[in-house]
């Protein structure tokens, strides 16, 4: 056989083998390479025992062991102001008997800056802000918002005075009532009026005095106002109880012995009528 023909036949066979392998490869499904998923890393969170309020603590009240409890708190969120079992393991016993100088709410971490360790000192003097005075005055059941005013609340103080008409065509005296708001946003330090429910379900209110936090001059002003009439307390909303005490009306500073006049019209005729504070 011719050599040239043999070479051609061998080449054609090789080409046929290559085509066969190529066509076979097209029919074979490509295997998907599955990505390797790393196992999730579980971060270990460290906790510390933090002292918190087990129930709401009102302003001016003494803490008891029932008001406090230890709960686990994420260590990264613990600040220096918090009390931990590591720093003060006997904190419950140490803080029993201290006085809250601000409201503490359930679940809130206990902070020593909100507590007063009175020791031999008066609780009231420890609660007073620097430069302020505690002044006590009489109140009535009807004048103290039904007994719902509590220590730490903010109130407005209204003075009601009786004025008397000294003149008139008929010669008879007539009484008038005048009310002025003399203070706004006054903090109640103590009040002995409490709303109570009796054994039979009836509501009662007891007490007759209230103690306010005022500056010295305002304390004198309040006592002078009380001598001229009756005071009424109006409870302010928590959302409107910030800022300083505001002294409003000057009615309490008026001289009782003095008199003033107003124009009263009778039958179309004006007549000056004298008024005197009672």
C-alpha cells in the first residue's frame, strides 16, 4: 500500500477519535462545585449580676430588701455607676434603709447618686436642695386634689381670700371671693394626706398638712398668704413639672388694713365701693 495513503488513513482515524471524545464530553453534565460554608461562630456574651429595683420606689421613701434584686446584665453595657455583685456583694444589706432622692422605676439599675444614706441626719434636710427650705402649712381634704398628691409631685398653690363690700345704697355688706395662683411648680416634700380604701371598700382621705420646698423669701411669702385665706393645691402633670418655682400673684402682700375701691353700677349710676381684705 502506498505510504501516503497510509498516513492519510491514520490521520483520519486520529481526527475521528478526537471528534468522538469531544462529542462525548458535550453530553456529560458538568458537576457543580459546592461552596464550603463555614460553621457560624457563636459569640459568648459575658454577664454580670447588677442590682436593680424590683418594684417602683417613690421619692423620699426608704429602701427595703424587698425593693432590690440581682439580675444578669451584659457586661459590655455595665457602667461604673452600676452596682455589681463583684464590686459590692453585700449591697442589698448596705442600701437597706437609704432614702430615694429621686423616683426609681422597676428594672432600673440602682445608682448611689439617687440614694441618701442619712445616718444621724434628718431625712428631710438630706432631701432638700442647697439653699432651699422646707415649709409646712395647713391644708384641707378638699384642697389637696382628693388625696392623690404624693411626695415628689409638683403642684400649683392657689390662695383664696374673702373680700367685703363696705358700702352700698342699702347699707348691707356683701362678701366676695378672690382666688390667685401665688406659686407654680412647687415640689411637695411631704404630705400627710393619703388616699385609702377601707375594709368595706369606702375611700377616705386623712391628714391636714403639707411640706413644700421653697426658698427662704418664698417660705415667708407662703406663710403670710396662709394667714389671709385658704390655699388649694392643684396637681401638675409629670410632663409639665420641670423648671424652677414661679411666684405669681402679689395678692398676699397687700395690706389688710388698707382699702381700695371699685366702681359698682346700680340703676345706671356709678358708685365707688370700698373693699377691705379679710
